[in-house]
C-alpha cells in the first residue's frame, strides 16, 4: 500500500499540532484447563519479550520518521517486560524495518513499552484476562503513538496492526491544538482525513468488519474492526477441533463468538 503524503504548510515557528493514534488490540483464545492456560501465557510471554517489543518500537520510529536516541529494556520474572526509548523528531537514517518482527503471533502479556519523542511519545501496555471456569482467555494490547510537528503516527498504523495477532481492534485518532502559518492563520489540522480507514490497506480492510464513529468538527476519528474469518483451530491452545466432540465444539465456538461480540460492541450479551 502506498503511504499517503501530507501537503506541507509554511509555518511560523514549530508545528504545535498534536496527533495521537490510540488503539486496543485483542487476541482471543480458548484454553480448556489450567495447564493449557499457563502454557498459552508462557508462549505469549516468550513471543512478546522485551527484545521483540523493542524491535517493534524501533520500526515504528523508523516508519514515522523519528530518531531513537536511547533504549532501556527489562524482562521480568515470572512474566512481562518494559522498554523505554528516547526519540527525537529527525529522520532515522539507515534503519530498515525488521521483517521478522512482522510475523503474526498471539498477542502479548503484561508488558509495558514506553517511547519518548520530542514533546511526543509511544507507549504499549499489554494485559491478560481470563475466566477460570469457561476457558476463555483474552489478551489486550493498548498502543498510543502521539507526535508533535510534521511526523504522523498514521504512517505506522498498518505495521502496528500486523505486528499483533488481532481479532478485534478499536482505533482512535485525534488532532489537538493548533499551529500557525507565516501569515498568522491558525490551522487545527494539517492534512486531509475523513476516516481512519483511509490509512488502512485494502487487504487488511477485507479481513475485517469495520464500523466508524467520527466527529469531524473536533478532528476525532474512531474505527472498530472485527475479524471476519473464524476457524476454530486458530482459537484453541493445547487441543484441536479433532480433539473435541461435536457438542463441545459448538459450545466452545459460541463462547468465543460471544466474547468477541461483547468486546466489539462494548456490551454484555447474556444469551449464549
């Protein structure tokens, strides 16, 4: 997908517009017993350790055109990791995207990633959640990319979506503040946008059901995404469809669909 270019404005001083991209990414899994749930957690924790998360943030910085000044990272026992980056707004030179970090894997455990740009930041926080009785485990990654100046977080949107195994995604984009041109005219946004979907690749959009809620007057844009294809084997850990009797298969599928619908629509569905 070709990245959209933004028309440059001749500004007076620094571009004071703050562009913030925030989204929640959810990965849903069915792990029948405690041993399988623990195995899933261990697997996720290994896949999204501090080293892997650092690579993801380095790629984000490269895509948006920021320069990484300093990195501090830490893995925790028994699980989790933290990464902190100091970043400036200058372009990153000779820093190609690490293709290996784009492999889709189930998405992560309580790990925290924080990156600072000049007057800007990148953060990733991940959270596990499960129910001990029904076998459903839900992992959420909260991602914020907030930039000031010419660089735009929208350039990293597709990369971040594909860096995590995403069943449900909720995305918010907002432009705050204002900047001035050389004649003193205020600009409350410096690029054209009517939907976050404008910046999502067609291949990705075809994979998801999408809903928009936008407040154009306030430069607030919101998009929800729910994966269309549902293969039960993609949501099982420790067992396969062949290991389940037909009645159990049907019940597990109903539980997973219910979990996904409740997260997507933001309300409880009591009838299974």
